[in-house]
C-alpha cells in the first residue's frame, strides 16, 4: 500500500508539471489507480408521451420537470391528478408518472451527491472545518494566505467562501482533495500550488480566489438546472450531451465544473462512481446513506414588506439578478432611495427590515436577517442585505421588527455604481430565485425576469414597475399601498 501511495504521488507530481490541455487549464489530479468505467446512457428511446416513473427530488417544480422531460405542465398534471392546483415545490419522495418525449444523447444517470449536501444548509450545521482539516496530514493543515483583509488559515478561507456563496464546505474540501490532494498529500503538487482547483488564470491565483471562482461556477450551474435553463452542454471536443431527465442539480453542477476545463473522458471519470463521489465517501462517508431533503413540498415564503418605510417612494434599480457573485441564481432585487444626483452619494433614507428577525451576520456593507430567529443562516428563511453604510447599520444579535431600520443605502460592500440596497433570500441555505418556484413577494409585488440580469419588472395585479437605473415614473414603487 505504501508503494501504491508513493506511485500515486509520483504520478500526481509528474502530471502537474505537464503543459495544460487547453490554454489556461491544467489536467486534473489525482489520477485513479484503477480504471473507471464510463457512464452509459441506459435509457431506451421511449415512444412519444410514454409514462415513466419518477420520484420527486428536493426542489422540483412542475415547470422544471416539464422542461427536463420535454413535455408540458398540463400533461404532467393530467397524469398526476393528485397534485394540487396551487403548488410551488413538489414533496420530495412523492412518486409520479411523467409523459416523456425522448431526445437523443442523454448522459449518465449516476448521481454524485444529494442536493442537500451541495448547499451550505442544515446538513452542515455541526461540521467543524478547522477540526476536520487538523485531523488530516495534507498540505491544507499548515496553509495560510492573505485573504479578505488579513492572514487566514485554510479553514477560515473555506468557511468564508462556503458562507458567502452558500456552498457546502464538505464539497469544497472534497474538490480540493480530488484536484490536488489537499487532505491526502503533505506536499502540495508544484503545478497546483497557485491553482489547486485547476483553473490556471492569474486573476484566480491562490486558494481563496480559486475557491471563490469554483463556488460561483458551481452555483451558476446548480441553479440553471434548478430553473430549467440548463438542459444540455458540449464537451471541449464540441460533442453534445443532454442531461438525463432524472438527474439532480448537484451532479449537473459538478459535471459542468469539470466539462468547462477537461476532455470528455476526464469529465466522465470525475463524475463517475470512482471519481469525486469516491473521494467524498472516503472523507465523509456515504452521502446517500441518509439523505435529508432540505426543501419541503409546497414551500411558502413568509409575508414580507418592501425594504423602506411606508409612504415612501423608492426606485427599482435592479430586476432579478445574482444573489452573490455573478450569473445564476437570479435571487436578488435592487432598490434605491430618491437621490438628487447619480452615483455613490449619501442618503438619509433608511433601508428597513422586511420582516421580524435577528441579525446573524454582518460584514462590509452586509447584514443577514434570520427570520426564524434561531441564529443560524443555514436553516430557515434568511434575507441578505448588501450595500448598507457602516454608520448606523444593525449589529449581530440585534432583534428587529418589520419596518425597523437596517442601515442607510450606500455603495459599500461588493461592486456598485450607485447608492442602493440589494436584497436576496435563502431557505435552508438554498438561494431562492426571485421569480421562479417561490416568488420574492413583497407587499404583493412579484418579480418577473428580464432577458438579461438586472432587467425585468415587479407586477401586482395590473400594476407594473420596470427596473431602471434612471429614476423615471415607470420605475417608482411606493411602500404601504
């Protein structure tokens, strides 16, 4: 066994010094010592409209199932009359029959990880990243680097990224170990020191930036599958593959993470039984032993107010766009107070609490409002506020009532071209898209996506408020009416 371990490390070091397969990329490591069978399609060419068995997975909606199975919501409802007329998320574990319209080139049905272990949700509450790293002799154990304003340990960096992007710290650790032996090898491979997750680009050099890049990419693909935007992809050799309709978001996200960088056989190995799934199981045990769905059926959002005082008129400056980072999920909305000039100018208009709750986290420009009051943003409903001015902002532990001041809108925190406040929701650690599934309803106003992020509008009955960076009457919205 020692010889095989030495041989694996030798192969790892040699391959890490090879030239990249494509500009800006490096080959993944470690390489399994035993051959990995390629996933097979395993699905017959169903006749049109054939009813197939399906078990609801966490977060499924009728709209996304219709897209994945190339059918319609009406046909799914006809085949499953027990589904209530008004339904948001479907109950996990519920058996269904879905009329399928076959498309060729479906990929593997193998699932790497349950969705509940992809996000930084209830399953991660008792996980201690620092203790877990300390119990292993890999290079992460003694790693330190400058990140987010100071010298940070690997555990601090991982937890910071996991919290902001709401991606499981266990998953981030498994990816680091699969790609560069972070928990298994005491010596960090030379070729992976600056790029431990494989993306060789100067703007993403070092553990912190690599993890931020990876978490952002994973979220884009996870939520694109969730909302039905992502149904197929092409490998680097331009070969098309459609995702198996029975697939889950975590596996789709991981497939795309590898497919962006590596050839098809490497991708298939990475998301096959002997790839990342085995690394995860070796580190944390069988992820499928007792999966706990984190999104219930018929999920409802609690009543929320607009984030400013009743009787005040603000501007909808951003329709549905990313909650954190870039791309999907389009979980956030932006509001700005009335201003006499554009840009980052001070405002005396308070952004207010959309509901009762407790402040569980703050950072530059940021405050997280926990609506269930348990003090943990990985459980229950939370609302993230961004671009709050430091002066007068709420503090961790503050208990607020709906309508209480949260802070003054500003340009602090993240990237901003003008004074405003950014709001996004999570439930059990999952970002909730603003207009899909469980709409971001504030005083009856519900968002509608635009063609591009930040576009779109709010609708309440026959009223429409259109997102605009300029203050015009069509973008004005008044609270308390």
